């Protein structure tokens, strides 16, 4: 029997580990517990780790105050992840910050394919928790939203394409809500709270087939909490969603 020396055995193990990583890298799930603020990139935002609703979470709020904050991007960019196609999941909770406008709805969500130019460019799905059980049916119909920053904010999309980029979903402010985004090319499906069917479908992502970072998203009027971020990128474009 041929005996493998320790240095050679070590080399074999390293090669096996490297090969295994290479084979699974493109479709491997990455779980991020959001249990530390270290290495996170806060954009016009500040964060801390606290216990919220019995769970450890990342608490995020705007780092700016006053009317000028309304026009600022408020993001927490996840480092070292480039995303084009795949699935993103996260648990969120959003509610208006103390002193926020009565129009604040606890806006919170996920931005993807994030790139920084003169302004941040990204696609985004978010929820308005206070709208989910509003007595006003029109408000209920505006519970889940797609936007494409900076050229396609919600008010432009609502004016030019009524009802096309937002929909109703049952929500409660201050409660953990699971969000899932499934992206293929220029098509994305948005799922809320383990729904088997998408709550919102967008078939024309405004930045086209692009690649970029992933970021936690909130409006400057919101106090948001995030936990259990899971990213499953897909290197190869799957069949288009019908």
C-alpha cells in the first residue's frame, strides 16, 4: 500500500476543498445573520445590534434630519457580494421614526444590483407596513412597491403606470415580515411572508440586465430592523419567468 506523506496529504486536502468551493460557488447560499455592524457600509444611515421582538437584529435609521434627508439614499450595503440573478431573502420590520410625517408608512425593503455613480443606482422592492391594514382601500393597494433609483421613483411609476408596480399585501407595522426577491434577467418576483405566489411581478427592471451589490433599504422616515439575510446568486440565467 502506498503511503501518502503528511505534506502531500495536506496538499491533496487543500486541492479538494478548493475544487469543491469552485463547483458550488455560483449557486451556494450565503447566510448573513446581521449580528454585527462591522464591515457594513452605511449610506446616510446609522445602525446598531439590538434585541427586537425577541430576536437579535440590525436596527437602522437615518443619520440625517430635516427636509433635506428626504432626498438622500438611505442604504446599508453588504460588502463583497456581486449579484445579478438569483434569490434574496430577509426578515424585516419597519415603522415610522419618532416625529416622522403623518405620511410616513414604515418603508423598508431590499435594493439589489446596486452601483454608485453620481447617485446610487439600484432596483428595489419595499413594503409600506402601515398600509397593509389601512381602512382606506387605496392605501391597502399601495402596500408593496417596486422602484428603480434614481430615474423611476414611486411617484413617477404610479403616475405613468397606475397599479403596475405596486400591490396589496397583508402587513403589520412593527412585526417581523419575510421578504423574498427572485430575479432572472429583467424580470423579478416579490414574495411576502412565505407566499407561494408572488405578491408583485415586474417584467421590465429599469436598469436592464445588470450586476451590482445588495443593500438593506429604508426611507429616511423609518426605523427599520433586519435579520437573517440569505443570498443565493445564480451565475447562469434560468428560464425566463412567464
